[in-house]
C-alpha cells in the first residue's frame, strides 16, 4: 500500500557518477511525477538492498554500475491538499561509478539526463538529493 500507508515504505536509490556528472531521471508516476530525481525504487521482499539498487538502475535507465557504497538516506514525505500523509518513503541511497550501457528512459521514467552540479538548478533538484550527490562525489572522487 504505497498511497496513504500505515508504515513507511523502503526505497533504494542510486547516485550514478560519470566524470563530474550524475545521472538524473524524470519521474513518470506519482508521487513525484514530472520531477527530476535519482533513479531507484521499492525493494522487493527477499531482495538485498544492493541488488535492488542495481535492478532499479537497469530497469529505469539501462545502465550498469561498478562497486556500490551506501552514501546515506533521505526521508521523503508527501502530504495531500488536506495535510494528510499520502506517501512516506525512507530511501537508502547507494553511490557508484558508471560502467556501461546507453542511458534510456525505461520502467516508470519519462526521461534521463547526465547533469553537472552547476546545472542542478535547471532540474529543480530536491535539496536532499543535492546533499546525497555531494556526499557521493566525496566518497567516489574522479
């Protein structure tokens, strides 16, 4: 039950780095339809967190990654117009370097882009995502 849950949902995200760029995806479905964010999605029962990160990255973008490091977490809470909690995700974000594939929009993604930090404003990137991306660059210097 993703909408109006009775408990937080666990999501897994990926900060995929290529040189001084990070891969962003444009969400195609609620709760963040139309917003640019990091690739990722819901962990499946019996699936290890890193396996979820790799699966979601490939399903959403067609890309693969090298060794992964846990970069941190963010809490994503979305309220409806009456103030009721409509979505609640705790997202574990892994970071890794790009290893292969051609970026394409797949699964629940409308678009993909390799973006330098200087261009984040054009993508209206969520401040929490910016923080995780900065941490990823500190953990995985070029």
